[in-house]
C-alpha cells in the first residue's frame, strides 16, 4: 500500500464527503440547517445569548414544542450552548458556540437575502401562476 502525504489524505477525505451522494452524512447536516426554525434560531442568537422566552417572542409562529426540539437538536450538534443559572427562578440561556458562530454568518446572509428579495419572488410567483 502506497504512503499518502497529508495533502493527499485531506483530498481523499474531502472526496469521501460529497453531499450529492445518497449515503453522504453531510446530507443530514444540510437537512438540519435548511430547516426554517433552525435558520431563525441561529439568526436570532447571533446577537448574543437569549432566554427561551426571548427566542419565543423573537421567532413568531414557533410553537413551544418546535422551539424546544430545535434548540435541543442544535445543542446536540454543538451549535448552541445551554447554560442553567441556579437562582429563583432558574434561569436558562442559549447562545451560539464558536462552532455555531461559524455557521451564523451564512445563515444571516440567507435570511437577509430572503428579506431583501421577497418582492421579486412574489412577483415571479404571481407571473408563473397567471
């Protein structure tokens, strides 16, 4: 077996993760981060730590169940950190991890793009439906 250089090993490993392939684990990541609730939670936490009630107010339309599931999945993926402060009442804060901040910039751009282009999209939909 031939010995590979570090650069060759990195290239081989990059080729192993091809989201166009059905078995690629990166598809699960894309599925997770393309969820609208994940996008909105990541965008909301970009400004700093938030309590659950703050997130619930900021993200209109998210049910308690959906927001809880989303926060748990982001915590599991290492994108969000949950901090419990012992007090009366107990205080729970959510914030982006360093890893989460690396994704925040992309998600924020996507949110900003959607907000700035909604009129063109609605016009295109109306023209298509006509």
